């Protein structure tokens, strides 16, 4: 870690005083810390304190001619191994989520090609506000890493989530982030490797009704499938995404069809054929209630009801054996044990070209989380990738599929 460069953005919050200690702790570990202080941040700590502790000039102005002469904002944003925002205020997160670039900090966050670690700090109502939570979800999806906030008494007198993590917790998060790959490949820099091709992707869970108010579901968020659809579109493909009920936004430039049940998903997929590539990332319910009730099921004296499950159609297997079979049929395997063995069995049983296997045991946090560790299982063998943000898994997968299309198969 020694010698790695941190660009620390200090936002305007009472927790800015902790950033002084954070600079000291990072430097104790041999890290080079360059500080950007926002206008609001300068209301809480002085540039002089930060300059003394970091041993470097503190950057404050976007349009500082002297700074531009020596180091432009683009260079400043790229010359780090990791960008850290502490405190990350609601305003800084909102700006980053919406791509604003109207001051030095927001411009750096938009221009950087490095991973960003944010330590949020704000009043608990601001943190819990749906707008902030939406922004955080967007930023997580974009690959931003979060540490905290913690619960506790706040400077404003309230108690709850919103306290910035302690400097040593942030240092631990910095160390963990630096241990991984900190360069973010630029989505727009994705070569148009799928130009002219048509891709169908399924994503999210399916909901299988029990009665008008209850359903069988699973914990899939749609993050992985949606990221794949987005990466395919960024690579120039014409993409149809068939999504179960999710709260993630529809990917840009993708035709998204919203469905609820496995049978609706199959119908939408078949309607979208023909295609060159099919990627089944949805967590399709294997079973549904044979006779879903029209009226709400009542609690009765005869005890709990029997649901009478019947098997759903297998969308992946259907597409793989379809008269209009896409050239590449890619399935996923969500397993909690013997991940590779089960994935190999699914590859053969469902007759697909490639299976992307992932361990969805609760401890992995894969279902609903922002990162994934996948194994590519084909007849040719098994390739394991490091743990990556789902957007990067998606980009790599698309590059892999483009290569397979070029080779004429899997
Ligand atoms: O949505 P996220 O929160 O981002 O989580 C991502 C994920 C874990 C859901 C995703 O990475 C994943 O593993 N998706 C497949 C989930 C699943 O249902 O796996 P499975 O092993 O049960 O099914 C194997 C394959 O058959 C899958 O491609 C699945 O889409 C498909 N299938 C399964 C049943 C069925 N009736 N029809 C199908 O097409």
C-alpha cells in the first residue's frame, strides 16, 4: 500500500474535523494524500490544517489558473489510485449521482477513472430520505463503494444513522479498496463489439401469485441482469431486456419489457426472438401455485393451506432447444453448494453454450448486492473471475461473448 495515492475530497459537514485525523492515519500507513476541500467544507476545517497534515497544497477552485497551469482537473482526478469522499454529504452524493460538474469536487468525481469510496455523513432524515437512498443506490450501481454511515448521536441532537465512520474504519475500507482493481473501465470506451447483433437478456425475479395479495418470489434485485443488458447496449447491440419486478431503473438505450411471472417471461422472450445471443440472468421461480386463488386466502380452522405447486416452464432450456435458437445461449447458475458441479450439470441438461455460475449463499451478498464472483463454465473448462462490481462482470461477459461470436461458437 505504501506510496499509493489517495485523492481525499472533504465535504461540508461537521464530521470534516474527523477528516483531519483521517489524513494523519492514511499518511501513517505510507499513503500519499492530496486533498480537495469544497467551499462548504472550508466552513468547517481550514485549508491550512489540511495542507499541514497532508504535506501538500490543498485544491479548492475549479477555475484556478495556477492549478490549471500545473495540474488540470482531469489530471488531478486521474493521478490517484483511489478517490475518497469524507465526509460525503447529501449534496455531494446527489451531484455525483446526477453527473453534475459545477465545482471542483463534482467535476473530479465525474472525470475520474478510479474507484470512489464514500463515507457519508448527514442528518438521519437526510440519510433516510428516499432521494438520498435513490442516489446511493445509483452510485452503488455505478461502482461507488460505501463505508458507513454508523448509528449514533448527531451534532444536531438527533439519534440514528448518518454519523460518518471513524477514521480507522475508513482506513480499513481504503485498504480493502486498494487491494482490488481500482481502475474503472469507461463504459463509453467499450468497443462496439456487438454492433449489428440482437441480444435478449432476462433479469430479476419472477413473482408467482398465491392469491391476489400474496406471491412466491426470491431475492434477485435485477442488478446483474440489468448491468448485462446495459453493457450489451453499450457494445452496440440492439437489446431486449425482459425483466421481472425490480426497483432498479431500466437501462438506457434498451427495450425493456416488464413481466411478473415465469410464464409471462417466457412469452416475452419468445416474442423477442429471433436473436443472436440469449442471456438468462433472471432468477425464474421453478414452481408456481397450480391454482392461484381469485380471492384472498383466509386463515381457517383447518390449519395452514396446501399450496399445490406445479413446475414452471424452463425459459433457458426452451430457448436453447428452440427452432429459432440464438447462436449463443448463456445461462446462469445460482448455487449455494457444489457451485461448479451443479453448473456443469445445468450446462448439459439445459443445452446451453455457457453457464455463469455464482454462489448465492447469504454470506456472499451476491443476491441484491453490488458485486459478484463468477465462474464461466463451458465444455472447454472453468474460468474463475475475481470479485468485481456487477457492471464490470457485465462488461467482461459481453467482451467474452463477442469473442465467442467471432470464433463462431462457445
Ligand atoms: O439480481 P441480482 O440481485 O443482481 O442477483 C443476480 C443473480 C444471483 C440472480 C444472477 O447472477 C443469477 O444467478 N441468476 C440466475 C438465477 C437462477 O434462477 O439460477 P438457477 O440456477 O435457478 O437457474 C439456472 C438458469 O436457468 C438461469 O439462467 C435461469 O434464468 C434459468 N431458468 C431457471 C428456471 C426456469 N424456470 N427458467 C429458467 O430459464
